[in-house]
């Protein structure tokens, strides 16, 4: 076992593990640590704990010290300087006529590097821009091109649910999402209704996916033939996934002969052929087409 703490550097950013040494560090503290970008000021999200050595990437970098009020003031000043740096960088981008959208700026704690995040439709030659910025800030400059999902994570916003977008509020990493998840949950396949502020599929489609996959595995599909407990055979017209109820169109004998009747039955009272696990080749053409569009947009965003 090895002692670790989990440190986060940005709101809803990824959590990184560090060696706490002999410091008495608790959740909610701030610490000064060394990263590949330089010395950073971070928030302790996970207090000291023991984990198995194979669960972390060795060797762990040690904590330099617990942050002091002076360190907190330096971090606050850096946040102020970032606002001015954004204005200056935007002016330089306009001066060089570059087709790029500036998103955010970040100073390392020690001030040895300034990072600018931007989006663009393609590759951008920003070598002259970097030289221009370096002459102004007198420090190392790094420009990072990010995707639309990263843009939404940095900027934040309100989702169609009325709450702050998940990626900005608490999601440390993006989770893979597919149109199949919307189909599994019987949601509209209209891209405008299942896409987030970034224009990609909403991350929350993943949250209930496992539950819906399990519940759907117990249900027949609409159009399947099933048999009720009293021996009647009928066609499934509708299913309620959460209630595990099935509506079945059966034939009954009436005064005017055979009549059609819809009966709602619990799935436990029906007999039918269990579903085979679907492969990508079995998906609806509409789902395959939407997934193809998603992959195409994703490739275009990273080119």
C-alpha cells in the first residue's frame, strides 16, 4: 500500500495523485506541488489515504508544502493577470489575422508559463503570435488547441435541464457517449434534443445507460409475438421500461365474433423468445447514420 492525496487544479478538472510525505493534509486544504508544467497551487479533493501500488502511476511526485496565505494571494493575483492576458492575446490574434477563437488563459503558480486555450476549424500557424506574446509577457508561452467539448468545460453554462453543465461543475473526464444510449432509453433521436451546449451528445445519456440496458434485456420489442399466462398469443404494441409493463394486442371471442383487445401485463407474466445481444450491424439505420455523423464531426474537430 502507498499513501496518496488527490489534487485538482481547475474547477471540475482531472484529479492527480501526489505523495503527501509527512504533512498532515486533509480534504479542502490547498497545497503547492510540482507538475510537468511547473510549480502549481492545487485544491485537495481526496485527503490522505492508502491505496494499492498498482492503482497509481509511479513514481509519485511529493507535495512541496501546504499552501500559506501568501500562496493564496499569489494564486489570486495570477487569476487577475489572466484577465489582462486574455485581452492582450485577443488583440494580438486580431493583429495577425489568425482564424482562431480564444477561450481561456492560465498562469502557472510560479509565473514561468502562460497557457492560452483556443479553438479553430483547422491547423493554425501561430509561431509569429507566440513570439509577439513572449515579447509582451517575458515568459514562456504555450498555445493549446482544444475541442468543442473542452471549450464547454472551460466556459461552463446552463444545460437544457436548467442546471449547470456537468462537465464544468463536477465531471473530471469526458465519458464516451453514443446515439445507441439515446435509443436504448427511448429518447428522441433528433440531434438538437440530445446534444449539449457543445453540440455533441449530452454526457448525461451515460448516467442511466446500465439500468436501461438491464431493464430492456427483460422486455420484448414492439412487434414481437408473446404468450400470456392464460395461453393467449398476441403482438406487443408498447412497452414501459421502468414499470416493466407490456401492452399486448390479443384476439378474444366477443358477441360479434373474434375481436382485438389490448391488455397490459407485467413482463413476468409473459412468455417470449429472449433478445439476442445486438451488435453494431443490428442497430437501426437511423442510429447508424447518426453515429456516423458523430464520428465524422469528431474527426473534423481534431484535424
